[in-house]
């Protein structure tokens, strides 16, 4: 029984497993006489307290909307639901429970509704370190609160939590990362002094010298028809993603021929390492792995591959995807300018030929949003960097930034959600 309990505890920490429990309950509840009973039972299974009556009322409405099987949803179908969520107290359920409901809303295609749940999570997280029921806030609670305050742009409170983290058991390295992210997103430092090399190793120092003061083109994987390749090739450094050799990703008209730096997630790093990677690395100056797992695919003494500093430990139960990871990594080394090309934050479903392995299954974007990459967080981070003038972009990227979060989520819902294909 002890082993079973341990395994069950581990399952509760897996956001995909928690989503599957809620998804099953949501589907079953649509034909149940008392749908609230199923929600209460699921909350117990997930380790959460019973939902309060206000949330139960929202659940009934949500279930009824799914049971109606409407072929097309109108804005009025969910406006009252969104307003009801906003009216709830952020303390009515735990922080992770809000995030789980957010993921369920994404799973059924309602991105604006998901954002209302997520906003409650961020408000809850911002005050989690002051929970009267906790004798001494954990280091994780302080770090969570610090990030949530940053996202809410409550910089006074965020700095207070950093001071408290300085008296916790958090490592000096992570304290440095938290302070740098605070300085970056709060706009405390001028745009030409946002770097942070204090924790750099030898490879970071060399990469920093390579990036410092340079104009960078950061070229995403979205296929375009705009002839901006010559402009891209005119930058001091050209940064791309998942370069595996050859001409793919180097269309001279739309992407530019040059690749000086390429970033790799775990899957892409594995694919590179399993091939003639030395020949690929010889065609560019640097390869950058998103985390230790990707870097471990290559020999320790490989000097063209480095690993970026991950900020995942600070984030609310999610990961950054390749774009914001690369932006934050590059900004550590004070480039003079970053311009983003061929990037629209998943509003286009395709990727250029060669970005993914031949024969790979199509990307299931909704699954990725739920399991790994919260699209709301990705947008918020990138949009804040854009607001502060740290990055600029081509016309498409600028259009997406100017949409604001609500406009972006409406567009994302049209592409992946329930506007024309009610996924409820």
C-alpha cells in the first residue's frame, strides 16, 4: 500500500494525468443526473478540497454547453461563464486546481474561458506565500509567488519575495536567475544593460562575446511567402531552430541562407545527435540545447554545443517553448537588437520542411498546450519583451503582438479551438 500511495502521489504531480481525469469526468458529466458529484469525486482523486457552490454552478453550465452539441458556438454561449469565473475568489480552490481547469478549457477548445481560470491561478499564486494556514512558506511557494507577481506587474511585491528567497534554501544560482528575470521584465534596467553573465561558464562567456552588441535575426519555423531572406542575411548573426543540415530552413527568398546559431529542443537534439552532427555543426557557429537532457546527447567536450539556463523552476507548472527560451537566452548577453521573423505563436499550424523528422506525426497543438507549453504564458512573456522594446519583428510578428492577449486568444481559438468545430 505504501508503494501504491507513492505511485499515486507521483501521478498527481503529472499535469497530463490530471487533465485526463478531468476530461473523462467532463465527458461523463454530460449524461449524468448530478454532474457536480462527478466533479467532487474527481477533485478528491486529484487531492483537492471539494469545490465551492459557485464553482459547481459554473461546472453545471459548462457541462450543459457541452451536452448541447452545438455545431457552432456564439460569443454569448461562453460570455456568462467567463464572467462567473472572474467573480470567484482566487482562494476558493488551490493554485494547481485553477491551472487544471484552465487546461480542461483549452482541451475543449475555449481559450478565452481558459484564460479566466488561469488568471485566477496567477492571483492565487501571487498570494500563496502569505497563506495564513502555512507556518513557513516553502521555497517553491515563494518562487511561485515571485513569478506570479511579475506577470501581474506587481514589481514591489515581486521584489519583496526575492528578498525572502535570499533567506531561503534556494541556491545562489537560482537567486541570480530570479533577480535577472525580475530586472528584465520589470524594465528596471535600460535595454542596453539587461545582460547577466555572472553565472556564466566558459562556453557561456564565449557565446556571450559572440552575441554582445550584435544585431540578431531570430527566424522562426513558420513557412511564409514574404521575400525577407535578403534582410535576414544582412544581420550580424542569424539564429534559427532545429537545423539538421542541407538546405532545409535556408530558403534564400523567405528564410535567408545563413544559419549562425540553431536552438534545439530534446527531440530535435536527439535527431541531430543520431546523425552526422559534426558535419552540421561545421556549417554554423553554435548549437544551443534547451536543457540538460538534450545536451547529454553530445560528447561533454563538444565545444560548439552549449546548454541555456532554464527558468522552468520559476514557471507555473509549465515549460517555455523554443521561441521565448531563445529570446531570453540571447537577451542575457546584451545584443544591440533582436528582430523576429517567420513567427506567429502557433497561429499557423505548419512548419517549414526539415524542421521536424521525416515521417513524424503532425503536431497535436492542443495536446502540446495542455501537456507542455501553456500558450497564454508564452504570449505574455514575449509580449512583455516586445512592450519593453527588447525585441521587434516582421509585419506578421508585429500584428500578433498588437492583438493583445484577448485578440491573440480569439485568433488561437479560431485556428485550434471551438469556433467552427465545437469540441465540447
